[in-house]
């Protein structure tokens, strides 16, 4: 009898364990928390959620390559997801939901051999403190060239591309917009006006909100939340063209809970799941064409986008090369 009871307890424990999913979440903490809570309540599956930036998430997957402790990676700029696919850290999976997604999300999946998929997109641009601009009698920057004006000296913050997907997206955007050598000439000139290179991509915008910087180079979908919180923040996209991130999702190769991970993957592509972003004041464009759009989501039709080559600039060697050049030719310069 004791053996039967013991066997039942072992079986029950295994069943409970099987209903747990290990997720790295690379979007804002509030969004991660809502996903975990709602999914657990509606499915009974417990989400073990680890909130990490996309660069840190990729580093963890590399470190855990032979014995992954993560089942699925949700969110964060697409470049590290493409690098994970390139390094065979993620699993190819073509979702039945693919036809419901915007073309840019489907393209992200095809370029990676279906090892990642786009779940949202957000344009790169400028955020500025409206009160500080008036106080310092500065114009609203409307083009990339505007940021080089001498009156912006010490007024601009951006992130460090070595640690931030936002900043790397900026460099890749400028290289495609201007050509590589001209882009680096631009970055050297911009360096004189930068007060600080932050570790995270959202930090410069938060500095603008607090009045610690006047202008930031940021994803503009992060601006409305700060404005709703009472800060004097406005955003704009450069009239001469800009890039956008494609936030992505990837199944981890050799995941311990693969079937549960696939169910979460399918759920995360549904309109209802993607509409949770706006419920937590995150205003990226959802990848599902049927998701209802919050009024704060940027109007992509009114933005001048470049033909961003996600496959080329998401490749590990290209990213390393451009960041190394930035470190040597730009970050090493005095200000």
C-alpha cells in the first residue's frame, strides 16, 4: 500500500511539474506580470517568469545551450532572436496563426527559418521634454541632422549599442539610411552632443521625463506612458526616415516543456493576448492584424520608414562588427 501511495505522489508531483513553463520575458515588467497572471488563471499552467533585457536573455541561452532551463523567450528586439536562430539556440516552428500576422512579422519568421516570429513592432525616433525645450529656447528636432546642431550640446541621451537593442537599431538604421562611412561620421559628430550613453534603451526616455535630459533617441511607443504619468514628454519620428524594431518570440531548442511552450506560443499570437500590451501602457503595434489598436499606438502609415534589412543587421558578425567600430571610432572620443 505504501508503495502505491508513494508511486501516486511521484506521479502527482511529475504532473504538477509538467504544468510549469519557464519563460524569459524581455518586455516591460508590467506586461510580463500580466501575461504570467492571465495565462496561469486561464490555463492552470504556472509561468516561471524571468524578466531580462534581450542582450542578457541571449547570453543566458548561450550559457545554457547544452542544458536549457528556459522553454520560451518572449519579446525584446528581434536582432538577438535572429542571432539565437543563427546559433541554433531556438527551434523551428511554423505556427498555424502565421496567416493572421502582418507581413513584417511573417518575414521575420521566414528569414529565421521559422525559429522566431514577430509579435510587435515599434518605430525609432526622438523623445523630448516639452518644458525644457521652451525653457532653453530649443527647437523640436525633426530630422537626424537636427541632432547635430551645437545648441543640443550635452542635451541628448542615447543608449550604448553594446548593451541596448534600441541603440543598435539606431546604428543599423543610420548605416542603411546614409551609407556606413557617412553614418559613422554622423555618429562622431553626434557624440559631441551626447551627455550620457545608458545601459538600457528605455533609460534615456525616462531621463527626458524626469528632466535629466532634453532629448533622447528612443522607440517612440515608450513615450505615451510617461506622458500619461504626468511627465512633459512628446515624441516624433525623423522626417528623413527611420527604422523600427520587430519584437520577437522564440521557442528554445531542447526545451524541457516543449508542448506547453508551443501552446503558450500560439496563445501569444492571438489578438486577445497581444491587446494586453496596451492594457499595461505599452503601445507597440501588435503583429496580429485582428488585434484592436489603442489610440496611443504610433500611426505607422504616417511614418517614413527605411527598407530595414533585418536579416543582414540581425546577423551576429554584422552586429559585432558595427558595435566594435562604434566603440573604437565613436565611444573612445572625448566630449
